[in-house]
C-alpha cells in the first residue's frame, strides 16, 4: 500500500482512511517509534472508529518487529493512553484516533516517556522523515517484542474519582450525551460510584456515528443535548467529542456554556482547595479568568494556545491547572495532561455546594465579561493570514496594548481581542471580549469582522 504522509499535522497524524491513514503508515510508524524515542514499552489503544482495530494490528506489528513490547489497552479515549503511559511508567503511548473528525477519518496521537507530548520539535517530524525513507528495508522481520492486553479501567476510574469528594455530591439529575463515541463505557463505570441520576443520550459506541459527528463545538451537534436537558428537568447537560478529551456543558435551560467560562469555573474549584496555586490560560479571552484567579489568591499565567505549550509551561511553573477556551483542560496530578472526564466531575461538585442553578452561577460571569466566542473565517493561504493580521495591527495597534503570545492580542480599557491563524486548518480565528458591555463587544466584533472579511 502506498505511503502518504499528508496527514502529519502540528500535533498528530490525521486523515481519511485508507487514502492517507492506512496499515502501511501505521506499520512504519511502529517500526521507527522505538528507534527514535528509545522505547521498550509502549501503551497503545484506539477509539471506536471502524478502522481502529486494523490500524492497531499494523502498528503493533511494527512495534514488536522493532523489539518493543506493546501494552494493549483496547478501546479507549485519548486520556486513557496518557494515564496508562504515566501510571505504568511506560516509554511512550500511541492513541489511534481522529478525535472529533467524521467517521471516514482516523489518525494517531503520541506521547513519550513521562507522558511528554510529541510534537514537530520533539519528534513528530522525525517520525515523518523516517516513514518516508525508502532507503530503509521495510520488509517484515521476526517480532522480538510482545503484545499484552492490560486492564487499566479500575485504576483510571479511581484516579478520576479522586478529584471529588463523593460523599458531598448531591443526587443531581444530569444528561450525558456521548455521541456514540468512546465515552459511553466510562460513563457506565463511573455511574456505579456516583449519586447522580444520569440520563444517557447516544451512549452506545458506534463507529458509524449514526447520530452525527460527535463534536459539540458544531452548532448542529448541540440540539439533542439541549433538548434532553429541558425535557428531563436536568440540572445540567454534558456532551463529549469522539475520543472524550473534551467535554462541553449545558445549563438547566439547555443553554450552551462557552469553554472560556469553564476555565474560570475550574480555576475556582482548584483554588478553593489549593490556595495560592498557579493557573495557566490561553490568550484568546482572559479577563474573566484573571479576575477569578486573582480574587482567590492564585497566580494567573498566560500561555500560547496548544497542548504542547500549555503542558510545557505547567511543568515549568508547577501549575495545578491549565485551561483553554477550546475545552481542553489540563491537570497537574493527571500527568500534566488534558482530560474530558475530570472537568464535569469538578463542576458537579461545585454545583453540589450551592443552591444556585448552573445558569445562575454563569450569569454573573457572562454579564461581567461578555465574549464573542471564537469566530472562524476561511482564508486562501498563510500569507493571507499574515496580511490580515498586519492590517488589523496597523488600524488598532496605536491605541491599545499589543502582545503576540499567540497571533496578535490588543487590549483597550474596556474591550480587547485576539486574532490568530489556525495551526491545522485554513482559518483565521477571532475572539472579542468586553468589560460588562455586551453591546460594545458585539459592535467591535462586527467592526473587526468587516475588515477581516472585506
């Protein structure tokens, strides 16, 4: 089968099966991974996509033929590979997944020893170069490594539950939509230990995604969760993407809660238990998070968007928690990795300590710091992104505070914005926020979009 490396991106490999993601690619990745990273023991798992088992077999064959032992954790979510690698002190982990992409996609995510992310500067480009090398002898050779199936579920569930005090949780009614993705079995297991009445939506795993792509960032993917919350009189709703490294919340009215406000919410949860700790956040929207962190005695630290950068700064600063408005949340005691299961448990714990509804808890923060949410505009090239950003800086830069941690951010006294190019797609992304003035935020949003799209 022809080798195609077009799926190598900023953080992982991802593409359509079998055109760009296929057995030959998986096999070659397996052959070179131990050589590049000195790995002798590697955790491998896959999500519920139909091609997952086939790619696993090819990947495992390559790993074992290079003398590496494969620890098969079976069908799982991405964070379970992080957990398996860290908990067992393996030399690396490989997750076969395409996250929230449509069913015809698949791919691979990688971590090294110590659950450190593997990105372009830390080995991903080395993998790409190696699998493209046709001077290598790619013929099959005798396997000297082994494949062993391991069950990490009990220890993983125990880890998740350690983040909350189960005895203090209220018997809240909760809608959980797993979108036929990999989260279903984990919800079934957690349910045994929690007092919540869980109303399950699309909880059975199904790689055909019969109810649509599990990506709650898409407006069309939110309706069923919202409707189920209202119809069941639930305290809140939770929806997951395909490999459940992200969860998304809905209030009791079925309203979708922007990931930005979740960062502040989770920062509050940690600072109530760990006074004075450092909290990491990305520069797309910042004022709500800074306000909460400083009011609770914590130290807010801004970081470029992207899991590689967040994890690196968290490790350097020993931060207890890091959050991105894209719904990626990182935890020091979870090997500095992101989890989609821990956030909703922490939110329900906070809700158990108050008589306020989730919409009431959110209303004050939303009114105080209204945001546009991330608005994407398709562009023709990276040069076009640079051209637009230069124009925006020329127009707005003189009157505000300019910084370029991630794209360009410009702060004024009562409003601010961040504009950046996507790392993985041909889009330029805009976020606007204001201090207590929704109309101002909307006016500036429209003003900027007219320039960007003009």
